[in-house]
């Protein structure tokens, strides 16, 4: 049992009691009344408890990273494309990037139609994302190549969003729960993977973020 104890927010005695033998809030940590045996009641501060939860979340996302990397190594459908699958931990959570390579695009040129191999990748990792309770964010990115119509007609903004949504559908088709999706955005070429070369194929990518708690709360509010 976890019990929040203490007074108002400005009360420095605020603490969290874990698995206690009684909830006498008049006693300080470690204090024993006359005729009473000392219990194994452990008291930690609220700040320490939050830190522990944060560490547990990092461990959970790190484990998911290992499981995805193992999946990529073991699945013949994915191992062929391991150079296009990048997984790392960021301030937002666990990030899974599916990037274009020269002569191997995820989508048909100028459209949101997925290539067959991209469908295989997304469906293969979709079910794995259910291993954690974290919400998912998707973002589509293009390089700096513009449509001839410019930004007036259909542009990289619409294209990047359409590609993110196409990816969302394939993750769900692969077994990911629909209610895990919290955000789908198209960022055009506003956040380049390789700013030194705006036309680098790696800038064309789908980013899947397994959000940490802080990111979830920020997006939700």
C-alpha cells in the first residue's frame, strides 16, 4: 500500500509511507512510542518516490528498446532493413525512426502510398509496442524538395501528415492497440534529421515516439 501523508503543499513533512504497521501521522520517521516495538515502516519523501517512478519508466523503455532490437535481428523481414531502423532514448521517450535510403524509399515518390517493405516493418513492430502502457506519437518528415505547386496547393506539410497517418494504420493492422495513439503530426522539412544536407534521403522519415509520462502529460494538456 502506498499512502500519501502530510499537510498542505508547503508542509515540508510531506512523505509517502510504504507498507506500514499503522498510519500514525503524529510520529516522525523512526520514532517509537513507549511500550511499542519498532516496525519496519519505511518512509520516503515524495520527491524520492517520483524519482523512483521515473527510473522504473526509463528501465521499461530501455527493455522495450532491447526487445525491438532483438526483433530486428531475428526477424528476416526486418533484418534486411536494419540500416533504416534507428532506435534511441530521447527526452520525449523511446524513439523509433524509419528512414529512407538512397534508392530505397518508404513511400512511393510524392505520395503517402507505402512500399510493401515498409508495411512489413510497421506491422512487425506494431504488436511489440503493446508491451508497455505508454502512449504513442507519430510524426512524418520530408526532405526540403518542394512540390511544383509550392505551399499553396498540396505540399510537404500535407504529405508528411498523410504519411504519418498511413504509418499509424499499419501499426494498428500489425496488432497495436488503437487507443495507444496520442498524437499524429506532419512536420514537413521543419525538423531535418541531417540539417547539413536538407536533401539527404534520411530526412524523409517516420518517427514513432513511445512517450514517457512527462511527454504524455504535455501532449494531453
